C-alpha cells in the first residue's frame, strides 16, 4: 500500500474517544471484521440503525483479498453512507493482527486510524521492542495502537495456535508503561475460530478467567482492554448451516452472558469475526438449498447481507451494550 491519505480525510476517527466513553458508560465497542462489500454494508447499516460506534477491522490477508486501494475507497464510501443514514456515528478502521512493523506502517500511511501489532508469540522483551516501534511511528499520525500479551488458541484467517497461554498480569504494567500502547488484547479463555471449546454432550463451556481480568484492572486501572476470539458462535446459524448441507456439529463459542459481563468491565473492545461469517454462510446455504436454480449473486448475497444487519443490531443491543452510544 502506498501513502495516500490520512484517516481524517476518510472521515474516520481513532479509538481514543471511543474507549474513554465506553469505559465511562460500561459497554464495549463492536469490532467487526469484513472481507467484502456486503459485509461492510451490513456492518454500517446495522450500526447506523442501532446508533452504535463501530470499529471496522481487516486482517492483512483481507486487505490483500480486497486490494488496498479499493478497500480505502470502500471505507470512505461507507463513512459517507453512514452519514447519509444517521448523521455522525464514530467509525474507526483497524488493522487486525498486524504481524510486522512494515504492515502496520503501510496501513497507517494509507488511512487506517488504528492498528494492532501482535508480538504475543515473541519474548516479552521483543514484543515490547516491536510494539514500541509501531507506537512511535503511529503517534506521528495520531493513530492508535493495540498490543497483545498472551496467546489465543484456534484458527481464524492467518492467525493460528494449537494452545493458549493466559496473559500474565505481572507483565501487563511493564508492557503498557514501556510501550505507551493505547489498548491491550489479553488472553483469558477466548479463542479464534468457530470451534472454541471441545465439549462433551450436555457439557457447558468453561468460564472466562475473570480473575485474570480483575488483576489486570487493578494493575492498570482505567486502561482499555480488548477481547479477541469473542464470537458466541450463535447456535441458530450453526443449526442452519448443518440443516442445509454443512457440517459444523461441534462448533461452539463464548456464552453471551460472559461477553456481557466482560463488556461491563475494562473490556471496551470486543472482536467479532466468526459470527459474521456464520450468519452469511447459513443464509447463502439456505437460499441455494431452497432455490437451486438461483445464479444471481444479488439474490443470495442480498439476503446474507440482511441477516448480517440483523446480527449486528442484536450484538450491539443485547451483548455489547453499544447501541444508542453513537
């Protein structure tokens, strides 16, 4: 990506004001991943209708899939679309799981208002060095930076780990102090992908490690915390996928009541990717099963977009508590 525009020229905001307000009023900002136009439209319309601030997220592979120039123009159009629909609603554009300084720099230079540098798989010292390098560059453009301590298990997009490592509260204060990072993603039992837990029949998902979260809150009071891998893997979509020819029998996510509890704490950003994919896939499978002769993409992507709008509104209103806070 070449240097083209600052994020303010695209109508975006960084996450500082979003997080301050979210922590004061005890809700979490939704951070929805998208990979195409229909997902972007749905997120914007869902957040417009529920009057929720929103963080639009793209991974490095999603940027490659969409093309960086097209992505920039799509996001600019999405912000204008939001203004036409509901006036001023805060929108940030965030790099999800940036894996290098170079990727973070290219996103900052092309209009992202927030970036994540994920050095969690390195030693603490190397993680601090890399994160500080990104923070120093981002500060020149008033771009916010998210770091990470702890490793989430699971697979989603290009992020993969077989085992999780809980965040060590003892490392958090040093990491935040030495990097000057704006927010911190932690590992307390969430995981990437649609198969977050391996459960026996009738068994309930384990509780998130709220004790770790509480220790972190005491060590860095008032500091913005982020949850990755926080899709609830909504059973209705899993059931629909299986009913119409899919195979996701063991898919299970984070219970909504645990996400609501997290949203009322220092957690002010909750990432949602898998649920959006499931909503669209379930709807598309249903259309193909019921209308096998359909070949107009608008006739299956349109209903999928509509279902994603419904899901976004539900999440904002009933899980994250962000509705009405634009």
